[in-house]
């Protein structure tokens, strides 16, 4: 619980006891780094080559990460080196973010979710708990992703060719959705809970099922939503 | 690993090194609080307003939680303030319970599961690993919930209207089930693994599929179970 | 963060600060044990009977575990007593392995995955993030298991009869697959993402859907894979 802050780190925020901040990491003003977090964890290659045996040596291996101002990084989060959290990002407990991930201003990522490689999360996106986003996933602005949604990046695993999933701005992805590698989800599209998405979804379409097929559109979804909210 | 115990806390149980107990939390007799746990974590509003920068300040913000006697809270659990664990509750590793959750006597919650808001778990319920129960979920007595089951609370996410899922006493929910917001599952009902439950399930019915439909009933399930157990 | 190393433990590898190593555990040469890990965690029976209240007492209860040489055990992992990790095993963050699990040489287990009982993972198997493998699961050599796949071990839960799932060598299991208790998956079989596998799968078959049915075979999968990789 004593924690560790690298001499190379620049912390202007509030860092609790028990946090580990490695490398030339930067923590912005009014940001809260909770107990039992790690910021700037070294990538796999460095871990294998560098053979660390202490936090000092782990620190030396780390290039650090950048956490903006007004962020919250809750307990149990592990943020790799070369990650950028823009201002106002909020993380739940136990979030894992691998090297190269970028989370834009005001986005939230829920407890237990993993950004497993170079993942981009757009402004004010709302990623719920236990969501898995692998290397190359791109999530647009103000996208909502329900809990237990799992994106993939390999059509014929395990292969050497990883392909991205791109989720357009304002899309809504329900809980427990599986999205296959290479799929593009258009802006404003809606994916019903439990769907398996195997091909591209056009903008503003509502798809459902396994495999997911168009059954309605965003306009009707919003109509039903208004009735539901006022009901 | 030094841990922290609030001066306001009343601990009659066994608290390991590395546990963090905040606010006026109570820990009952013969209860074991493991390493790397947090009891009484402050709610989001307090974290945003209170701007803590240390365990002392986190402690000051916390209203504490109540853990009964003869409980086990394993490593990595994060229990928010205003949570009640009744006597004999047992948690796996890394369980997250948000503010307002209540777990009744003798219930178990498996590793990595999340009670993400005001969730009620009935007596002797058995919630397996990696189960997600959002705000407002109510789970009856002696209910079984298999791993990876995901309950939702918003029919048209993200909306401002959250609705509860209620699971009746003695119901059996298989692994990897998705239950949509607002659904009532009758007492004694059985939900087959991998089902997507989009509408209410009558008591004692066995449902299966996506969307889940009645295919059998509890009596036949119990008959098959007896044959299976003796086979 | 001070960690704890049992006087009974034999550590030839590199153990970071904040690691907890209990009982007569062995850590091989050139193995890295990360911060916030626990090796040799006592089983449930011992925890209930032994009533530990400190790391010293937890240590006394533990029979220890064996971690081979050239392994990586990343932060947040909890390895129970009587677990064996063979040489060259690599674990992600927050992996949970219960008593009696065995992981063979060169296998990898991804972040957040659980081996929840006596589970066997074969040589060079590749288990991705957030995979759930319950008591009695056997995974063959060089098997690939995608993220969020959930294996079960009870056909009529909760019963007193647990049955194994066996996954043959070289099988490929996609993301978000559910495999029911008692199922045998033949060597070289391929299970498409999101499938629910309710009966045995013959070797070299490709199955898909809910319930999963044969739709192709491994040879055609490999043909498509070659085209995909060169495309």
C-alpha cells in the first residue's frame, strides 16, 4: 500500500497511497488516481527483455503514460505505457488498457473492461462494465456499449492478420453483443442485446439476432424510447 | 500491503494486512476480510465533490458498510459504502458491489461478479463467477445464477429510465444468459444456458433460446436431474 | 506493497514488491512474479477451518504452488495452492487459478480468465481474456480459446454431479462460445464465435450456431484462412 511514484513522473493531480506510477507518466490537474492502480506498465517485449525484479526496474523500462486533467482512475486499473487518457475520462475499477490505447475527452470505461491493444475510444463514449475491445478497435464519439460486449480482431483465429472493428459515432451497442473482426458499424446504428454481428451494419439501422439482420431503424428506436421514457 | 482501518470502523472479525476499511464500517465476528480488499468505498458523487488525495480523505468521505458475522470477503473485492452483507455471506475474488447493495444471509457471489448499484440478493442464493447485475436487480432466495449471466436495466440505452429485473425464489439461470430490462422471472423457473430473455417467464417454466420460449417445466427438469445425478 | 514471501518458499525467479508468496511455493529461474499477485492461496476448506487473520496465518495454511522457469505472472493474479505452472507459462493480469489446476509448458492464459477448480491446460494452448473454465475442464495442446468463452460443468445446476468438458488438441474455439457440461470437442475442431455447444463435436468439424451444428470442416477453414491472410 506504500505505492511508488517514478522520479520521472509529473503528477499534478491527486495520487492515493498504493498507486504505482511508472516512467515519465503525466497526471493532470484535479485527476484522482486511486489505490492499487498501475500507470505506465511496460509492454510485453520490454518485460521479456528487461527482466525486471523490482518496481525500480519496472519503472526504468516504462515510457510512461499521459492522464489528462479531471480524470478518475479507480482501484485495480492497470494502464500500460504509451496510453493517453484525455481530460475528463472516468474509469471504473479494474480496467485494463494495453499499450497504445487512446481515450478521448469525457469518455467513460466501466469496471472490468479491457482495451487490449491499440484501441481508440471517442469523445464522451460510454463503455459499460466487462466490455472487451481488442487491438485495432475504433469506437466513435458518444457511442454506447452495453456490458459483456465482445469485439474480435481475427476472422480465422489464431492468424497473423488482425483486422479492426470500427463503430461509428452515436451508435448504440446492447449488452452481450459479439462483433466479428473487420465489421464496420455505421454511425447511429443500433445493435440489439445478444446479437452476433458478422457483417457491416449501415448507418441508422437497427439489427438483431444471430447473425444480426436489419429489423428496424434508429428513428423507430428513438420513437419507442420516447414512449418508454414517458411511460 | 499495510492496509488501512478507519478509526470509525468496528471490526470484530479477522482483517488481513492490506485490507482497506473505510468510514463507520462494521465487520462481524468470525468474518474474514482478505488482503487487497476495500470496504466502504465512497460513491461517485462524493468522489467528484470531495476530491480525496489520500486514504484518510477517502475514509472521511465514507459512510461505511456493514459486513455480518461468519462472512468471507476474498482478495480484490471492492465493497462500496452503504452495502449490507448479512451473516454467512461468502464472496469470491474481485467482486464489486456498488452503493446500496444488500446480500442476504448465506448467499454466495462468485469471483469477478459485479452488483452495479442497488441490487438485492436473497438468502442462500448462489451467484457464480463473472455475473453482472445492474442497479435495481432483485434476486430471490436460493436462486442459482450461472457464470457470465448478464442482466440489463435499460430497454432503450442510454435512457434516463432504468427498470428492474426480478428473479423469483428458487429460479435457476444457466450460464451466459442475457436478461432484458424489466423482465420478471417467476419463482422456480429455469432458463437454459445462452438464452436471451426478452419477456416475462411464468413460474416453474423452463425456457430456452433467443428469444427464450417455453420448452418444458421445472418438474421435468427435476426428473431429468434425478436421472442425471444417479447416472 | 511490501508483499510477503513465506520462509518455506523457494524463489529462484524475480519477485516484485507487493507480491504475496505463501507456503512451500517454488518459483523457477527467470520467472517474473509481478506486483499485487498471490501465489499459494489456501483452499476454501482451510480458510473456513483455519480462521486466518493475517498473512502469517494464511501462509501456515498453504501447501504452496509450483511456478516453473521462464514464466510471467502479471499483476492481480491469484494462484491457489496445489497449482502447477510448467516452464514458459505466461499469464495476463488478474487471472484466477483454483486449487489443483495444471498449466503445461508454454501455454498462455489471458487477463481476467478463471480456472475455477482442477483444470488442465495443454502445452502451448492460447487461452484469451475473460475465459471461464470450471472444475474438471481439460484443454488439449495448442488449443485456441477466444475471449468470453464460458465452459460449464453441471448439466442440471445446481446438482451434485459435475462432469468435464474435454477440448481436443489443436481445436479452435471462437469468442463468446458457451460449451455445456459433458461435451467432448474433437481434436482440430473449430467452433464459430457465439456458438452454444450442447453435444459432442467430431474431430476436424466446424460447427456454428445455437445449438451448434456442423457447417464445414477444418480443411475449408484453413483454406479460407490462407486466402484471408494473403488478402
